C-alpha cells in the first residue's frame, strides 16, 4: 500500500511544473550554457509529415516577381500582373493618407504614405505632361523632372508600419498621381531574409551575426537519418531547411533549467488515418505493410534514441530522462480522402492516447498545430481537418484533455507566395517565418500545459483575402479603368526596365535596325514581342502585327506536288531534304519561271491534306497565324509541295518592319521544314518542323534590311516549298498530313527611348 502511494505521488510529481519560468513575448538571447545535468533530461517527441520534417528554407530565396509596384491611384488592381514574355509583377494601391485641412491656392499636394513591406523604393511622380514636378518625402527630395529633361530619382529605404510625409510641388493643373517601384527585389521568406534582413526573431543570431547554438537543447532526427543524426539546436540542425523544432526548442530551452532533447520522427506524404494509424484505431487492411507503419517507426525511433541517450545528449551524466511532451503537426495527406477527413478527430484522439500508453505517461502533455494552408482563405477540405484539430484542444468537446492537450491555430502564420521563397502551398510556400512562428506557438502552448506562463508572441492577424468568384469576369469598363491606372507603371516602369535590361536590349536594337542576326530562327517572336505586350497591357494596340498587301487567301497561287526520287522511310521524321526537281523545274522560284508551261495548277491557300482528303489537321487550333484548324482550299497531293505567286505590294513604311508568316504548323510535333524564296532568292529555310518546346508561335521569315531592295518595284514573286509529314515522334507512323499558307505582315515599331 505504501509503495502504491509513493508510486502515485511520484507519477503526479513527474507532471507538476518544477520550473515555473515566465516566457516573455520576445525571447532572450541564449546564454550558451549547457543545461543542468543533475536533473533528468526533458524529452519531447515531435511527429508528423513533411511540414514537421521541415520545409522552411534557410537561404537561397528568390523574389517570385520581376517587379513590385505600388501606386497612389486606387484604380490599380491589387495582385499579380503578368506581361507575357516580359515577366510577372506585383501591383497594389498604395496606402495614402490625405489631410483634412483647409483648401489652399498654392500648387502643392501633401499627405502621408505607408508601405506594406520593408525595402528600397524609387518614386515616380506623374505621367507625360503631368510628370514635370518635384516630390519630397519627409523633407528629402526624391523626384524632380524639368520640362525637356529626364527625371532625377533618389532611392529611399522605407519601413512598414511607419507613415512618411510627402509634398509635391511645381506641377500645373491637377496634382499628379505617384507610384513606387521596389528596387531591392531580394528573395523573401527564407530564414536569412526574415532574421538577418528584416530583424525578426533576434535570439536566433549571436553578436557576430551567426546562427545561435543552444547548448542546453539537443535536436535528434530519428526517422530519416539511418541510425539517427543530431546536434545542439541551431538554425542548421535540420540541414538546409527548418521545421517547428527551432521555435519550439528555443521556448522550451528558456523554460527548463534541465537539458532538453527534441526527438523528431516525421516523414513526408503520410496520413494519420493510414500511415500513422494508431493501434486503438484498429486496422483496415492487416495485410498491408504500410498501414500503421509510420506509427511503429515513430515509436521505434524514440526508443532507439532513448536507449542510446548517453551517446546522443552531450554532457549526459546518467541522470535519466522523462518524456515531457508530445507535439503533432500534420494533416495535408488526410484531406484528400473523405473517410480520413471524417475520422480525423477520432484518429488524433487515439494517437494521443496510444502515445501516452506506449510511454506509460497517462497525462503526457500534447500540443497539436493545425494545418494553415491558405490562412483564413482555407479550402473547405483543409478547413474540415483544421476543425478536427482545433476540437482536440477544446475542453468542452474533450473534457478529458482539459489542461493537458492544446491546439494551436496556425492560420495567422500563413504567408503568401510573394512573401515566400517558393510557390508550394502544401509546404507553406517554404516560408521560414511560418515554421518559426508555428514552433514558437507550440512551445508556448506546451509551457502553459506544464504550469508555466508564456506571453503570446505578437503576430498581426492575417486578413481574409477577397477572391473573385470562379469564372467571374471583369466588365470592359473595369478592364479599361485598370489599364488606365496601370498605364504609367507599365510604360514608364515595366516597359522602360524591359528595354534597359541587358538580356533584351541588344535584341531589341537589332530588331529595330532590321539587321539580320547571325543565327536566324524559324520562330518569329523575338524580344520586340515582349515590348509590344507591354503596350498592349497598357491598352495600346499600335504595335501588333497586321496583314500587309493583298489578301493572300484570294491569290490564285501556282502549285505543283510530286514524290521525289530521293525516298525516305515514312516512319522517319525531319523529312525536309535536298531533292531533285522534275525536269524543267530546276529554277521554279525565279520570277521568269513559266509555271503554266511546266504543267502547274492554280489554287487557293491553304494547301493541305489529312490522309489524302481536304480536312483540317485539328479541331482545336484557333491561332490566326497557324490556321491548321481550317479546312484546306487546295489538295496537297504528294510529298513535296511547290507554291509560287506574284503579288503587288504597297510601298514599305518608315518605322515599320515586315515578316512572311508560314501557317499550318505552329504546334508541338507538327509540320516539316520549308524554304521561302523572294524573287528567286532564298530568304529563309528551316530544316525541321516544330520541336517539343517550341510550338504555339508563328513560323516564317523576317524581312531584314538586306532584302528591302527587292520591294522597291512594287511586285514581288514569293515561292515556298515544304514536305508532307507521315510520322509522329511518340506515336510512330500515321496518315499523311500537311497544311500550309503564306501572308506578309507589318508591325509599327515602338520607341526604344
């Protein structure tokens, strides 16, 4: 009887707080001292799937946007702006606060602004004639533009949460709108950016700017590393990424005088209802070796670590250990199966109970981190798992867990993709801040269960994003208003940066000059295509390609098709090759060639066939430059096709450029090579069709400056040859197919100044 009383007393004392330290909202710097080795080591089990493994990037983040722009114009859309072939940009209306003071006759605009993100910014004030003014920020001149001169801009470093006074003077008429470009597009959300650049979680850095090392907390990875692997807790303990262990370990290290051992037993892509299925939940498939395997491996990893604790924990002196708590962070995998969603709360209850039973700790404190994908804009399937996880810590729903189980809502820890290293929502966009906050909150919840006090770490609530209903389209008026508001940013910001970018500038200059490149490409979308898209995004359609000259669809083309004596197996691709022309047709592309005398026929384009019939090659193609979704007008009978015609063209225009578009083969694995002749001279040649990654854009030839003299007479003779296709690179032999047409197009060149 006495032994029983003593045992019960010892068990009760085991879970009473022996160190009632108070954890402040901001943690102190670690003192570098080891834990008290005269007391049993405090052991915490950390389990779950990939996010417990740890997916918060330590370094190497790159900004997901090519540019970030803020505007004082509230009409600027809030969200990503994609300019095809140029880049992805983030635009937002800027927070501007205008005074309620009396009206004044002075041409001065004043107010305050506030940026959402720390960084270096460059201000741009006004657009066009309205850009001639001077702008000051907190008394410092940041923008000046005099008529006839280029604007002078000064970069400024701004902090979020602080209001800066601005004053604009020297303008005429309506006060100009201003916008800001964030120029330090460093990567966001990795631990280096969060701690070293933004100054958050200062206890993670020592006086030398290196990651702190906790000599009183030891981290042991007991699942993924063969035989286990560990180190004193630091930002690098988990390798190139962090998990919740970093924030959790710092809190518990401050709470306990004793040595602390964190045992992580987590594996990615694992469900609670199957892989981690606890014994109390029973088996659904006893013959399946994977069902419940993760639970067994978790227990095995903990026991192996504890059996070897003398070698695992530095400075261990045989003082023993006590399992002080269980931490769970998981839920993604179960959300994809209806049964596992419904039963999640039951399985989580069984998991906690079975872990307690396994380690003979009936009141073992347990903390559960909810899933937080999408923050407060969470999908319904995730929200159902979230509710089940929150229910575990609700004493009204689980009175047996009152005071010994807690749930941590992680939705306010969610960070959007533009705040993060990557776009992986299932890994919280690999945002290190999310993982530190999750671990910190788990640690503070554990401290409270142990009887200690822990102030919450201040985290601003994350607002619920407003997302348009699926399929909702903006009206034409809304689109026009957005384009008008974005116009200064696109033209003076995005387009100007694109022109100045060394990656594109040389190509843009070459395309404007009309100089033939050293290596011509059969595809016609060069650097100018991106610049034209900038103008189009701003509502300016002046720089698109348009048909030039007569409608080639109405031209009666001369044509001839034949099977060459140089045969090639039909299952072989790239059928374009040098062939022998029929007698008398050796000079078929020259202007003076008499096609009628040579027995050629007349026909309208497009020329083509599908298995010997006049039929479109596809039902899905709607590209106006390709047209292979159209039924051909003239049958392309045999393998080689020769087409020629003489057309009358108007004079070429200054500040324009021209191209010949070959239709009928703009898709992946389609078309064959071709040759285009202008007045008998080879202007362009492609020896292959469309490769896997080059489809979806027009093919043909730009008319470079070395061919402009051919157009001075008004009349030109165009000639084209190509080959039928008999094979598919993945599917092998197929019925013969071909589709081809011609058109000359012109483009008004935008200014590069």
